[in-house]
């Protein structure tokens, strides 16, 4: 299965999503979007395919969001996209694309919605939170 993750290795949620994908027996294409940002068309498609608004796809925490005045409700989607493309840290992560769909995997286990049920046993996040049991089933 072709899977692409727009990844930030400094982000725990992104690292967890990557490991969930690998736990399914899939080695994804990893795009470190801070080094290789998506084009405007790619970013617009990621956001739309994930069923999000541009505002929902912008990252506030740990970014220059506030300093740039991006919380201004009068800013258009185009203005927000311009900011995200100029400073890719403003793109929320991780976006994951599979033939089954596109998700902003926040929390990381949302990636399970677009992966086949091919998980190889238990999986716990970096913080120890159990996500999958020994049979590879979601822990509720």
C-alpha cells in the first residue's frame, strides 16, 4: 500500500503516527515537510481531502501564529495559505495520505482510519499510552 506521511521528526504525534504505520507492516514515503514543503496545490489538496478548513490545518502551538496575527478572523484562506507556505512550521502535522483517504493524524491513532488492518501486535505511544492490543485491535 502506498502511504505518504508529511512528517516532523521533532513532533511526538508525528513520530507516533509514523510508528503506527510501520506497525501495520507498511514503510511509508516520509516527507519532512519543513525541509521539503508541499506546493500550494498540494497543501490545498491535503487540507480538502482531509475534510478540514484552512484554519483547522494551521498550527498555533510552537509557531509564530500569534506574532503574525493569524488569529485575525478577517484573514482569508489565501492569506493563511500564504503564511503556511512562507513558514511551513505553521502547517499542522502529520498529514497522512493512503488509498483509503487523507487524515491530519492528531491524535496519532486517527491514522488507523486509513490503514488496512494488518497490524503486527500491540502498539503503545512514546508516552506509554496503549493504542493497539496484542491482536492489533484498537484499545478503547
